C-alpha cells in the first residue's frame, strides 16, 4: 500500500481545559483535494496547526508522507495559505517578497536569491496572474489577489502539500475561479490539498472528497455524500444549505450508523 500524504491517528489536543480535537483520525492520499468543513470552534484550525507541526498533540500521531510534520515543513513540503486576519498586511513587503519566502528552503543562510529562485518566483506570479503586481506592497492587493499571492508562494516553494484556510473568504469571482483552476492543476501535478472552507456550495466542483469535523472526524467521503442534510446536521445542528431535512430515522437512504454514533459521542462529550 502507498504511504498516505497525510495521516492523522487518534489526535487529541487541549488548550488548557478546552478540548479542541478528540481522537481525530484522517488519512488522505496524494494528489487529492479535500475540503474540511465544520462549525467555528470545531477544530479545523487546530488540525491545520497539528499537520504543520506548529502544535504537538496531547495524544496520537501525525505523519506527512511518512515523516514528522516538523521535518516535512523544514524540507519545504508544506505550503500554507492563511486566513486574512492572521496576516499583518501593513508590513512593508512586496508581493514578490512574499512569494520569495517560499524559496527560503532552497537558499543558504544569507537568504540571497539565486537566478533559479527569481525564475521560480516569476513563474509562480505569472501562474496566479499577479506578474504585473510583483512590486506592489502586499497590503495594497484585493482580498482575492492576496490569496493568490500566498498560493504563488506555495508554488514557488515546490510544496507537495498545500493547506488553505478559508481561501474563498472575501474573494472576488475572478480570483475564486483562478484559485479553483490552480488547485485543480496542482492536484493533477501530484500536490495534495486540504482546504478549510465555509463555502459548501463550491465543494462538489472543487474537491475530490470532504471531511466533516466536530473535534473528531464525523464523516470522510465524496462531497455529495458528506453534504447530505442529515450529515451536516450532525456537525452544524441544522441544514446549512437550506434543504428539507429527511424524516427522523430515514438517514436519507444512506447507511451512516457509524458516523452518527461518532457524532453523538462527540456531542455528548462536548
């Protein structure tokens, strides 16, 4: 069997007395796009931080391509597109500077860009259609352009895995279409992509699979299956796509007894 691109096994994380992840498990194969969905406070950001090696879990383990997250990140294998509120947009960096950060792992301790570094940055900027904005201060870009700049950073980095935290929040339609196209291209090239998103309507077109999270993984499967109203109700308590819920006990014609049991267990503990 091939080694999973992301393997999360029984990971538990606390912030003091607050339980953020509760024996969460997830296995994701290479060259797939997976949508991560759940309420605010469901553990999505914590799961990202565990995968990137920024948080050490209280229990369980995480492997990225068979190695530790810290090693994978050190080797430049993980690209990250953060939420807008996590970035200081006033910092005096140009768009080119931000994308060049993706090349740090290819440079020596002097951080002096080589010809190859500059070529990789130029190619990445062209690919996300930001070449003409290379010299602009990063905070001067629109919301969608900022997201595309961080995607370009991952491309220049040569990342084999991309984690995107709400990439479509505050994004114009052109940037949304551009980002979607880029992610599909990257997955075709072998990149594994995990996207945290509230844009459920975009999941079936963008993602190969989806994960429903409420401190633990309640369901992992095809987007159209995970988005069934009775499944969303396990995590959100209502149908966020505003469709009629099935009659109690029908399960919409699908057998999801294990997922429902997991959901009930997580809710009882939460």
